[in-house]
C-alpha cells in the first residue's frame, strides 16, 4: 500500500500542471484565446451597430467631400477637398507642433536643468520656481492661460503691434514675411546638406585626433565656416533666388506674408514650457549621477567649469538623461491632442469633425490611434538608436 501511495504522489508531481514551462505555455495560450475572442466580439458588435444605424463600414468615405474648413493648413486645402486631405492636414499640423515643441522643450529643459545646479543662488532659485511651478499645473490650464490670458489680450489687427514695419502681432496671430523661392533656389539647400555631412566627418576626425594626440581642434569656428561659407557663396552665385511676400493690412485683416495662428503659438508655448520642466529634472538627475571624482579629475588637468560640463559630465550623464527624456517627447506628442480645446486643427480635432459628420466611429478612431502609435513608435525608435550611441559600453 505504501509503495502504491508513493507511486501516485510521484505521478501527480510529474503531471503537466506541475511543470513550470508547460504551465506557462498553457496560461499564455489561454490568454491569447480569450483576447482573440474579446476582439472578435468587439468587431462583431461594432459591425452589428453600424448595420443597425445604416452606416456602411470601410474607408471609402475618405474619398468623399469634407465640406468643412480648417483655419490653418500647411498644404492646399478647401471645403471641397476630401476627408483624406483633411486628415492629412490634421496630421501635418500635429507633426508641426510636436517637432517645434520637442526642439523648444529640449533647449528649455537643458538650460533649466543646468541652472538648477548653479552655484549662483538667484539662478538656482529661479530655475527651481520654474520647474516646481509649471510641472505641478495641469498642461490644459497652461494652454488656456497662453491662449486666453496672454494672446487673447493682444490688440485687434488695426492696432497690431508693429515690429520694424514687417512683423505684426495681434489677437489674430503673428504675421511675418513669407519667403518665395525662385529658380535655382534648390542649389543652396543641397550645398548646405553637403556641408552638414562634411561637418559630421570633420567632428569624427577631430575626435580621433584628440584621442591620439591630445590636441584640440577649433571645432566651433570650423563648423561655422563649413556651414556658412559654401551656402553663402552658392546663394550669391545663383543670384539670391528668393523674394518675400510682406504682410499688409487691408480692411480688418492682414493679407500676404505668413500667418501664425494664435492657437499654434499658445499650444506650442504651453507644451514646450510644461515638458521642459520635466526634462530639466531629468537633466539635473543625469548630471548628479556622474561621480564627483570625474569633475575633480577634469579640473585637475586644467579644464574650466564649462569645459568640464561639456566634455566630461554631459557625455556621461546622457545615458541617464535619454530614457526619461524620450518619455517626455512621447508625452508632448500625445498632449498635442489637447489643442482641440482651443480650436487648433491638429489630428484629433480634425478626426473629431470627420467622426461627427460621417458617423464612422470605428474607422476614424482606429485610423487616428494607428497614426498616433506610428508617430510615437518612430520617435521612440530614433531615441533608442541615440541611446545606444551614447551608452557606455560594458567592460
């Protein structure tokens, strides 16, 4: 009897359920089945509701006439354009404010992050007030502040602020001269692109030279010369192929030039300053993660405080700074959808109008979510590549 009980216990312990690997496979397979069943139920329920409301599924509506206007467009658009064109307008407006915001937030964040560690009490206090003040106020409230309290208080176009007779600021937006390229203008951007490649190659050569000989190369002046001189010579040789469209007041509005709508300015300012406060903390933490002995060693060989920060501390701190900064870039991109609250025609705003007019909720929301996911995954991929480039190799 005892032998039989022992045999039964041994058999039960070797059953598939007691094998961790087999149990994990079973649980994962069960979750896949349940998830697939849930998705199928959602899709069928959505199709049934669309059929009940006599709404045809599919994306054929994108080729229909949109019939609504958009106050700002980077490409040609009119109410006679298709829904697909309207969607493209919203996408480009989202990419514009996201790109502008990322650049501005990065500059603000690095400046304020370094300022928080300044030995000057006043600079350190101002940076601390900025960071703690802005990151603890909802970003939507900051958008409202810039739009209604700051830009909304500007004068009407007839009394617009005149800056040097060519730039005008009013509650309708900022009006600046617009460049109009002419023949052979393409030559200058090509030369500038080649100059950028030359600068990259020069910096790599200077780095190898410094590692081998310990001698510094004047990268600042050399970079400026490589970027400016060839482009200026090309510009002059092709006859300065560009004219300017100047803004002029006609009646109650400005015509000509380039108009920057106040919704874009308010959204850009709010997102840049809000995200910059979080980036500043990431920069501060990254700098403080570098061992103090690195600073002492740099000072002992005669490097100034600025050189120590630029050549020793920041390069080592980047491995700590990049991951949280990537998260902030993604948050800024997604927060651009809050522009709908003040009428900025970004992707979510245009998609909402399309949804209300067509009733194609599943298609419009699915397409919008897919586009946001693609943008964010693209940003994350680029930042991951940069993160691998600045990461300290393991020994």
